[in-house]
């Protein structure tokens, strides 16, 4: 960042300082604010605010850092406060100083931090440059920026501490609709741990990327038989573990370390080695099963959503007025014939007298 010029410490009237509208922090705890106000009333302002002069503005100075202190000083009734004046700071430089002031504070929310980094990125800063500026890792910056795809309701849950940071990132990778599904299920306690909730979110992501999981064709008879055998084998293996391995481990767990040292003797090292291998495998398999459970739950959620959509479509079709059935051509022709106006009859000629008719017949052809 460029040199911001000279720095001076002076006392400034509170009325001559304006808050920064681009302040990265948007949320201020009312309780913490009241505590700070009480402290300032008792001890005065111990740390000066940081400001920069603004030419042509209604108020001559704008805050760079220390808005909480400035607010509490106003609430405490102070008219003049000590300030550190930074000359020649551009708006971008002032913003960077403001972020540096707040980014490591516990009361700056994660979404405020993400928004601040996003503003710098929009100004042309790379995640690597942002990380170097604030003493963070590039991964930290990238993860924070990834949270900005959260829909507002979920972002508010994150800010309120209802959803932890790591889980928030996994939820942020989903479509807005699925973000709400994952967030609400976690908040209402559907999962035993944050890891389970992450696996569920990853399962939903898999649903979005691989629609074949929900629209796959029915398995063939051979595939059904293969799945059946695999399930039976897994069930048999778990049965053996429950019958042999778990009782053995429970028996060992009941012993005292000094007793095991005597009982196992030279075989103790082998037990430590074998149980260590078991522990590593159990942890790995447990993680795999948890991921599989997340996918299964996601598939169930996707199926339920599809079922609701089908039911809604059926209800809409039932409620919609039915169009009149088209008449057949034969019925239409018959109807037209039946309704057609009757044809007018030709007038009937009166019968000529018989004598006159005979005369016409008997008359010679030439006359």
C-alpha cells in the first residue's frame, strides 16, 4: 500500500467527525457498546480514534477506525476526543486501514470479514495480496470469499453463531434451495455432530452434480443379487465383531494398566500395535460410513422433494377446469343435419283433366 503521508495526534470535536459509510463492520453488539460507554464515562477514551481529513465535506473528518469508540464517546456525553489524523490517505487506503483495525476483533462477524475482502477483490486485489496485507493464509481468504454465495437467511444464521464457519462453507457450495434444507436441518438438531451435517451438505452437492443417483434405472437381477450378497457379507462381518472383538476390548478396558502389564507380559507390545491398527481402521471406516450416511440422507431429501413436486402437480391438475371434449365428426354432422332448416318444398302442379290429356296424346305430331 502506498505511503499515507504524515500522522498527527490532536483533539477533535465529536461533531466534526463523521462515520465511514463504507465501514466493513455492520453489526455492533448493544451490550458491548453499553459496557464501553460505561468504561469511557469512568476512565475516558484510552485509545484514540483514527480519522482522515475530507475536503469539501460538511464534516471535516471521516473515521478510518474506531467507530465503536466514537459512538460510545457520543453516548457518554463527550464533546472532544483524541484522534490520530492520517493525512493523504486515499479511500482505498483508508478502507484497508479500517479492515486492519477490525479484522482480528472477536466481535467482527465472519460475514462482515468476507464482505470486506470481497470489496478489496472488486478493487483488483488478489486473494494472495489480501492474505499478505492482513497476515492471513490465502486459503483463509478464499474460504471467507466462498461464504458470499450464502442466501441472506443462512448468512444471518452464520452471523448469529447458529452455524459454524466450516459448515457454513460447505453449505455455501449448494444451490439456494438446498442451502436452506441443510441449514434448517442442522439448526433443528437433525445431526449428532457438525461433521455429520457437513457430510449431508456434501451429499446434497453430489445430488446436484450427479442427477443419475436419483434418476438411475432400476437395477438388473444380477445387480440386485450382487448387492444382496455384499450386504449379507457386511452384516456377517459386523456380527463377528460384536461377538468376538467388542467383548475382548471391553474386557481389556476393565483392567488397570498395572494389571495389563503383568497379564500380557511379553505380548503387551503386540496388543498395543494391533489395537493401534484397529483404531486407525475404525476411524477411517467410521468417516466413510458417516459420508455414506450423508449421501443417503441427501438422496432421501431429494426423493421427498421430488415426491412433493409430483403431489403438487397432481393437485394442480385436479383443481384445473377440464376442457370440453371435442365432438366427433359423425356427431357434428348429425347435429348439423338435425338443426339444419328444412328445405322448401316445390309447389305441386294441379292434375290436368283426363280429357285434355288424351287430346294431347292423340294430336298429330306435325300439328
